[in-house]
């Protein structure tokens, strides 16, 4: 991680713009930063959830229904946030979807939706906010993933998008340096969110998980990711990660992918079974939410 600033970047009284804020990392980050005195703009789909969260948080929050593939809608949300709070100091491009499936057989619309939201949606979010972040010498954090450096089967589109987010963040970080603002990239392993639970809910996800080392396949508590984000904002860090073991993997990234491939080559039968279970004719594919991805059961209200 980058060197700490002499003075931590304090969100108290500042405004934070968060996409994918209806649940999971986005919602919990909004709660954490609001408790520290930030104004929060909650951006995303599932507008009823966004409104409910805004109502819970109170006056220093506002919600906008936005699909991050719609640049005009993002611009309206940015304008609405500035009209409400006067500025945007921090932005977190967190919106994401995931469809399980092989690149050769997955429904084309699932692959394209993953790329549109997880990569181009991040770029559109960055484009909509970066002028305002730069003017405030603030901080933009793009949410990537462990899959940016480990490219696993059945996660091809997701891995492609997250690797792109890493490259996007690196380039934008350098382009933004003269303004005094900073751009960060977050690398998260499997975090205990609806998206991850949904990804593991179907047969192919369960089969893929069984082939992972235990420390990777076991979802980490959501608080680990929120702690990393909070710390990253305070330092305006170039890179953050959670769980902790992901740090060494970033340093050894040149070795990680060849080791994964060698492990699969030793016994391809488990992978073949995972691919069979992920065929488009399987009930699992039909059960995936067409907008949000993964098992639709992940998006049902908890009892």
C-alpha cells in the first residue's frame, strides 16, 4: 500500500458518491462513512432499497436510480448530488454483476452485461465524477477484484472486466496526479455479500468452489472490505485489498496464474464437471437475474 499522508483525509462534512449502493459493500460503506459525518449519494438499481437506506441514514443522504451503463443517468445523479450537497469529494465505483458461465457457451447477453456494468460502468462513473474529484483534490476508488490477477474458469467475463478496471485505475491515477486528486483500486477476494453467495448458490458455483484452496473459497466478513475502504480513503491509497492474504498475491502475481493452470492440468475432471453444470441448458442459467446476475435467490429479501 502507498505511503500514508501526513494528515488523514477526513470525510466528515465531505460528500461521497457511491454506485451499487443498494446492498453489500456499497450499502455498508455508505453506513460507515455517514456515521463518520459524510454526506452520501446512494446510486444504483433497486431503488426501493436505496430509498429505504436513505431514509435510515437521514438528511445527509440522497438516492438516485441509475444503471451505470447509462452515462446520462450518471451525469444527472452527479448534478443532483452537487445541487444537494455542493460538491463531490470522494467517489466509489462499486456497481457490479456476475453471471456464472463459460465464455464459449454462456448466453451472449450475460457476457456483454458483465462487461458493460463491471468495466464500462466503472469507466462511465469515473468520467462523470473525475472533474469534480479533481477540483476538490479528492479521491476516487474503483472496486476491482482478486480475479484481476487470477483468471479462473466460469469467471471469464468477470475477470476480464476486473482486470480492465485495474488498468483503467492505473492510467487514470497518473492522468489525475497533476490535479492533486488521487485514484485507488480495491482488490477484494470473496466477501460475504449477496453477489458472492449467489455465485456459489448454483451447482457450477459449488463445483468451482470445491476446487479452490479453502482460504480463498471461504468468504471473508463484509466488515473486512469496509475497513479496507475506510482506511484507503483516509490515505487516498493507490491500492487496497481484503482479506489480508491478498496482499502477497498481488506482489507475486506473475506466479499465481501459472500455478492455477498447472493445478487444473493435473486433473481436468472437476473442471469438466463445472463446465457441464454451467451449460446454458442448465436450470442454473435460467435462474440468474437478467439485470443483477448470479442466482436470483441472492436478491430476495432476507427473512
